[in-house]
C-alpha cells in the first residue's frame, strides 16, 4: 500500500455508559476544577457512571497508510482512540480497549487513553461529547479528517485537522 486511505466504520467497544445529565445546568459550581472558575452553564453535568459494561457501537473514522492505522472517535470529542504502528505491531499511543469514564471532567465523564484535544482548558467540557467531522481527500494523495466544536461557555470555535500522507510514517495534526 503506497497510498493513504480514510473511511468511516462502525466499531464495537465495551462501554460503561454515563448516566443522564442533570437537565438543569448550574450557573456556577463552587468548586474550582483544574484551573477553571466553576462556570459550566449552559452545559449539564453528569454525576453517575453505570457499573455494568455493555457493547456499544461507535462510528469511527480510520486514517491509514503503509505505516500507520489511526482510529478517531468523533462521538467522544474527536479523540484519537488508537494509533497503531503497522511496521512493528505496536500501539504508539495508549490504546484503552474499554470506554470506562471517570467523573474527573469538568462536566463529569472523561476517559483515559488515546489523545484528547483540550481547549479552552484541561479536559475540555465537551471531551465526552460528539463533535462535527468531515473527510477531505487532498490533491497530493493525502487524506484528512476535520473535527470541530464550539465551546458554549466561552463561544470559542476549534477545528482540528488530522492528515495522513502516503509514504510517511507520521500523522500531522493541525489545530
């Protein structure tokens, strides 16, 4: 394979589901969380994670060339869930085979493993929420995935572009 590929595919990952978020968002929480002010409005918080693991289907986006296979999960904040080096059979980013949130995120759920993209602060509010995404096939044979999100607290917009090139052993990430 001396080309780059990109495609969407359903993947099943054992998951501990978060409970329903509080339908009434707080205007100000009194705790200061990892440098935040405690302001989370208009987002709701989640305070419960299921103790039962179930298989859940996610719509993943894969980027692949002869060296790498990368899986991104737009449903979970656009995180890189897996980055696999095909030349040596090694995951070069910690690959967590189970989605088991801990209540350490600003809004509650946060998961370990992969690479999350944090803005405007550590463990961004939408780290466990779906983001918009689109696939782009570039003239040079590279393939790109664009993910985007608008932070409702500050009104800031973020777009992250993942690009994989034929014949190159890295993934380019532009934010």
